[in-house]
């Protein structure tokens, strides 16, 4: 899908301006339905999730099993289901060369994204994180491609150390500073272990920082904002909430033959009403 250019420019300006004001939460839908749901809940912007998309396909995230084509189709489906700005999880750019990263940025924009993230993970278990000079070259290509677009594409640079067993805060900060220096708009180090690490990252860099939340139930939005976060995303957390509920229901049914999972869930009519202002029952539907 290609958005109307005027609409895409509007979304792009809205998204960029959000990073200049108070901190905001950006949830991560994984399909058109959850996109419409989060839109109705009043969030100011949305972001795709590679982990959530992998769950939809029954594939493993971060291993190349979800293709660029899969990702672009998901971006298009999400962007077409909302009037909000949509940022895209573009993993490591879907290719080894800087030109692959540049192509991915351009194609994501064509699919409807007005922002996107590129990470410094390689997908290679023998060297999960790219060397800094390689990562910087790839980020430079992403920046160049973003700046060549006919609207203000907000580029997020991700330092993946903490997600891949390298809990080196100093190196993570050095990487974020390097990505800042080549022009990334937003900086992001997913998997930071605690609020002290969030504070350290936010204090060390001059760009808005995205913080991944949802894995530590004791941490609040207010605490993350106080630590310096400008944007708070959920990654695959909300998709995993849905998967967890479905798995628990399936286990109850398979192991006990009971339907306790149905307590507290939306009725059929309530679920239908999420998608239309005046739901109508079709004869024979359940």
C-alpha cells in the first residue's frame, strides 16, 4: 500500500513532533485488528514489532525466518488500518550491506511507515553484534536513505548488546553516541536491566531515547519518564500477553476439559462492537 503523500507527510510531521514534547507511550500492534484497537484507545502513534509478527507466523524472531517482504506487508496492513503515524521495526535492515539497509528504509516508507528502527545485531550466532565500524556504516546508509525521502522520516538506531548476552553499558552508550553522530533521530538500547541503566543512557546522549517496557511489572511509565525516557515502546510484550492467554486457555481445555478461561473475556457482541460503531448481528453467526 502507498499512503496518500499528503497524509504520509502529515503523519511524519506528527510523529517527529511527538519526540520534541512530553514523553509518550507507543504500543506495538501486530495486525490490523490490534492496530484499530490501540488507535481507539487514544495512543498518539504506533510501531510494528518483529517479535509479534514472528508469533503470528509461528516462527522464531531474530533468526531471519521473517522476511523483508513479510515485514513490508505487515507495515502496509497496519498503516492502512489507522490514521496514526506508524514506525517500523526493520530489524537489522534485511541484508549484510549498507545498501540493503538503505533499500529497506525506502521500501518501509513506500509501505506506509513514517519512522523505523535499524539494529546492530547481525543474526549470526557466532558474532551476534556487528563491529562498531560496520554498524556505523550501516547506520550512515540508513540516515542517507531517510533524508532522501520526501517527508520527515524519524530514524531510530538500536544498540542490541543487552538482548544478546553482552551486558556492557559503556559499550552500549558508546554505540548510541556513534549512531547519534551520524544522524540518527532517536536512540534505543532494548533490554536495559534497571532504571539506573535507563538513567545512564538518557543522561549520556543528546537525542530522544526510546525505552523498552513491559517485561518488569514493577516499573511504571512515570518512573521511566523520570529516568529520562522520551518514548516508551512495548516490543512484543502485548503480543505475548495475547499468546499467553491463548496458551493457558488451550492447556486448560486439553488437560482438564473445562472452560474457566471464558470468565471475564469479551462477549461475541462486545468483540464485534470494537470494529464498528453500530454492530449488527448476522443471522447464524457465533
